[in-house]
C-alpha cells in the first residue's frame, strides 16, 4: 500500500487516439473479520499485510467494510526526455550560530537511452518576496555524462547562504520557505526533466531530558515545548484532497498546536499533508505501520512478528522516506504505535535511518563545511540522516520510555486533575484524550432521527450518573461525560439537558473546559515535570463521537477554542488545583513592563473582586507563578462566578493574552447558569465584509452594552498586541495597510495580504443591536455561517463549512468589546449570513453579508 509504482508506457501508447488505463485491484490478502465484541483492529488479520490497520475497526471507529480496496492515492502521467531525475535529497548544515548555512543536494539520474547522455544539470534556489516577485538566491550548472541505460547518483557542490531566513514551528517564528528546482538538459534534446520542492532551512534535535525523563525537542537551537495532537488520517475512506488537507492543517495551526503525530495504524501521510505542515509550521511525528494491538500486544495476542513480508515492509518504508524527507516539518520517524517493529525490521530501520554525525549530539565538534565534507560523506547521500528514529511511541523519552502502557487516560476528567502532581508520572505523554461531542447541527446532518435522542442519565447508588446512549451513538463510539466512581457527569453540572440542542450546548461548555484544563495543566509544569503532550485525538476521520476538536464535516467544537486559548505562545492562566495565577512564556524573548488584570463577575453583573498585578517581567521559556486568587476564599463568595484574566502591555494597554473562566465554589455546580439564560444582555454587533470571488473575510465587533460598574480599566476594548509569528489570526491584522512599505521581507499576515487584494468592500459597516434591560456577562457567544435563507426544513444543514474564526465560544463582561475575524468560501449561488448565538441568545442574531 505504501510504495510508489512507476510504469514505462512509451512503447505501448497510441499517439493518434485515446488511451485507456485498466488496473486490476484486489482486497488485502488478509481482510480479517470483526469479532462480536469488536476490538482494536478486529481479529488483527490485517496486520499480516502492509496496510492501514484501522480498517478493521477500533474503539474510536467502525470497520471499513471493503478495507479500502483499490487505488487510493493519485494516478498521474509524466513526460520526460532520455534522462530522468529521481528522488533528490536536500539537507542543510549550519555553522556560526546559524549565520553560515550550506545546502547539500544529491539526486539520482537515470539515462533511459542507448547512448551516452551529455547533461547540463542545474540547481536553482529562489525565495518569494511579495506576490509573484522572486529573488534568485543561487543558480549553479554542472556537466554530467551518463552511460547508456545507467542510473547514477550525483552530489552537487554545496551552496552557501549567509543568514538565510529560517523555518520555525508554529508559535516560534515565521515558516520561511525557499523554492529549490533541479533541471537536466541533454545535449541534442533540450530539457529532459525537472523537479521542484519548497524547502526550509532548519535543524531539529532531540534528546532525553535529565530533569523530566521526557524527550526534549530543539528547533534551530531553541527548546520547544510540544503541545500537539494525534492524527489518524483525513478521511477513513481515503477521500483525500488538497483542499481538505489545507483546512485540516490550518485548523491545527489555528489551535496554536506545534506537532501532529501520524499514528501507526493509519497512513504514511501524503506530500500534500506535509506541504501544509511546512506552510503552517506543524512538526510531524511519522510512524510506520505497526501497532501494539495488532502486532503482538493485543487481545488476543497475534502477529508478534508483524507483517508476513518483511522485505515488502522495508521496501515501502524506504520509499516513504524518499517521498517525505525534504519537508522541514518532518521531525522524527517512529517504528510503531505502542510497539516496536519485529527485530529484523527494527534493526534495518535503525541502520537505514541512522543520523549523519553532523546531526548527532557531538556535532559541535564539526565547525566548518570543509570539516564536514572531508571527514564524512555528504549528508544528502544518506537515506535521511537528519532526523532521529525512535523504535516505538512509548520508548526513549516517550511515556515511561520502556514500552509500558503508560499513555492515556482517554476519558472525562475533573478539570483540576491535570494540574495535580499525580495526574501523569512521565515527562512526555504521547496520548491523552477526552470527550468530543459535536454541535447539534452535525448530529442532525449525519444521523437519522433515531440518533437525535440524547443519552439517558441513570442515577447510581453511589451518587454518580451513568450515561446510556442510544444504539446509533454507541455505533459512533460515543464517549460519556461521566466516569462513575471518579468523575461526576460534567454535563449534569449545568442541569439535566432537555433535548439535543440543550445537550450539545452544555457539552460544548464541558469541551472547552476539558481541553483548556488538559493543556494548561501540562503547560503549568513546562520543563519542571513535562517536555510535551499530544492530545488523543484532534479529529475523527469519520462521524465519530469522541476525542475531537472538530467534526468530520469540519465544524469546530468549543474544545477547539479551549485548546487555542491554552496553547497560545504567551498565556495567562489559573491553576485550578492551587488557584494561583500563572503566566507561561514559551517564546525565546523576555516580556517586560506588563501587567495582569484579574476581575471577578457575578451573575448580577457586579464585580466583587478586581486586582491589577503590575511591574511584571516574564523570562523566556518559563512559567511564572504570580499570586494566589483571594476570591472565592473571601467572605460570602458567590456559588457561580466568572473570572477574567488579561495580560497586557502597560505602555499602551494592548492585550497579550486573555482568558475567561466560569467557576463554582468547591463542591458546587453550575446550575445557577440555567436561569441566567433568561437574562437579556444588550449587545451591539458591527460587521465589515471584504469579498474576492467566492472568498469572504468578515470582521465582527461585538460590544456588551451593559454599564460598567466602575471604569477602572482601559483594557475593555481588547486591542490585541501583534504576534511576531506571521499568524493568520493576528488580531491587529485587518487594519488597512498602505502598499508603500520598502521592507519587502517584513512578515505579512493573511488578512493583510487579502485586505490589499480584495476587489470590493461591502456597503460600509453594518450594525445590529440586541436590546436588553439586564446587565452582566454576555456568556458563551458563538458565531456560525449559513446559507442566507432563514427557514429550513427540520434536520436540513444550512451551515457553510469550513470556516476559520480568530476566536469563538467567547464571553464579554460589561462594557467589553471583542473583534472576531471570520474567513470562508461560499458555494456557487449561495449568499452567506453570519449568525451569533449564545447562552443568553437562543434564537440568534443574523447578519446577511
């Protein structure tokens, strides 16, 4: 399944008429069967083949009935001259603190003619400046003679770069990419073949950290705290597309994640996947096709020697390495999920993927490219040589490092638990997961009416609640929001849900809290206890009902935005176990002259607690504990209250981080929020729309018109500080920017680029107001985009998807204003409308664009 096939058809093509390609396909040799109890990988028979193992079903997916029989990746036709370029390999080496950089390149060349081919081999490196303007960095031509019917390996002389723009992961800097192209001209024939690749200059290192026992990654010499997610594949039926990949990967970047783990029971991901990881800065952990459940550690134990054909496995593995190795986002190879490959395969992978000495820990002894080239062969002559190979996902700095089943848990949690010392023992958790029910519209769009029934809430003698889902939800692997004996039902904390809409809305409240707490708990112990964490999992490749930040229709859950909040590079947070305010600075820069504003708001709209912590300096790569929250330890705390934390620059009140919590006193619940839904909080919504073709960019400003109890603060307008990592959702980036800049290398956000390119602006500002006589917090507001008609049949899905939001599921205290950026494409013939709903706004406010 994971090898490329290339068939020479020159001599059999009909040049004067149509040509048809017929391909005979077979199912996998061992499709297996599914036991009545289901199981991880069914009966495990699929593990005898070199194929995706999830197709026999898992605890998060139903089996794929035809095991995806047939051609699953692209089929293309290529035309070359007598000499063909095959699998070039690009490697960069760095000296003098990344100021002197060399590009190494090796390619295979095959002469398919019966005569000696005299070739001019060209390598060209360019970088895009602005729009379609490119700067030529290098152009070098070499003469090569290739004997008839021969295949040779050719290594170019190194290309030198002085202070090139480096590629950085999401949240650490810009993803600078250079266009490298190789062409071969054959004497008497002209251009014979060409090859191109976007390439990023970066160095990735990792080692087992002595302080935590976890694997610690460095990019360009800077340690990076890993906050990422597990990825199965885009679609379980392998309906893959470039457009879907772009949305998937951008969603991960929008969540401020910096790593994606391609799980071993899924795919060797496609170049299009890696392209967007390069563009958006997602490091990739790529596993080979081994899982513990199927390959020797499952129930029952089966396939302890892995696939039957080890030579085929290694052929596919080597071909996969050649396919993917030039992508800067690819960070490491891993032998398998919760298992190591069979001994001979593992040894072969270790040998084939051994590091070039320059990329080993003692590489500081190599101080020049001359020393590199004289002592060792060129690094581009290795199969890879630049990335570490780890034999399994729970070995060598991951989980307990020895292969014990020490990842997880995979269930609902008490929100304070991830902050506690006993929550997880090891330094890097490759899998920890929780719930993931989508919004009600997705349930209706993907299930028959019988599937719209919410779970029964069964009271147990021990005081806990057991959720009993309907059979359709059971088929879709629903994960309950309770863990009897350990975690009380987190949805029931808001009151027993009445129907599907009520259930899904309350589930979104829980989703937000769950995933924010998971990531904030890990980040609270950055470097002192942990080096990283990967959420299981970020999405579902089908319409599953567990472990996801967005559903298969590409609509985000509130957990998406809880993750986005918690994983921002500089973040203010409340430690839910100690009630200390903390600030996390994952960047390499110190943050000085900043302050934190902490305000508590009750359900009557009063502010019983307000405090500013000023004159703060936040060192790089550190977690700083600021102060203990005195509320609710003060007299007469309210049973349910809101806490708003803002980290801002003292000089101009620009917001660096904003974090909104809803909390209850110890041992309490959120049931007082139920009558709070009837409050009518006045809002003013101002929209401005920019349109180019089918693409829309919308800025929505939402103002809570409740009277502020006391104008103590100047942060209520939420003017966000500029981030320096070229984020598409830089909150300042929609302001008009004149085209008079001379610094063409200045980072330019997507919104800035689109603002200058939009062909028209809609008719000025549009204003909508929601009248209300109540004061207080406008709670849990969320935007969605729909087709313009307001009346729909029951179950009809009017949503336009996917949509990218700068934030969603947000709340505004009295007098506070928030600007939300929304971007999407509309299908032909559809006019979009933006709808705002919230805890206090059941019917929604509609803005037709």
